[in-house]
C-alpha cells in the first residue's frame, strides 16, 4: 500500500483539510502520515486514519524528511506559507521539495498540483512506485 505524506503550515491547514474532505474517497485507500497537528486536524474533519508523527517543531518535520529519504513516502502534499520576505520559510519549504526531487517522490506544493497527483494516483498512474521499491 502506498503512503501519502501530508504537511501544512498553520496558515494552510484549512486548505489541506478541505482538500482531504474533497478527495476523502481516494485518500482513504492509502496510508496517510502527517505531523501531529496536521494529523489531528485531518482526522477531526474527515475521519480519515492518519498516522501521527511528532509535532513539526519537535522533530516531526525531521521524521517526515527521514521517511522520504528511507523511501517510506510515495507522494507528498505540502502546503506551506511561502513569503518572499522571509528567507527562513523558503529554505525550510525547499528542503522537503529538494528531498522529494532527490528521492523521486512526486510532490505537490499547491492545490492544483495536489489535485492532479491524487487523481493520477486514483487512475493508477503512480503504481510504478510500488513496483520500484516494494
């Protein structure tokens, strides 16, 4: 079974929650993993089973990065608040994206791309991930 990583800044949690509500019938067929607050928010509004990592600032973000590096995540949806005036935010966000690029993990950083990837997942277009490493 493929694993989807879910990640969202506080400012983007409602967007991720609404995305999960809209695509619940697809997402419920996969293993979902998220940092603590994100997992709790998604479970509360959707009833989806989401495995919970530590809180992001307490090591959950690092756990997510490690899961990507260990080929334990097949797709990442990461909605971040990206600000042009705050270099730190951009650097943190790019870290997850760079890891996904390095490890050939499809990643969505905005709603339209997330929708495309989940619909591709539903059609079986990402089944190559299972045959590649499992």
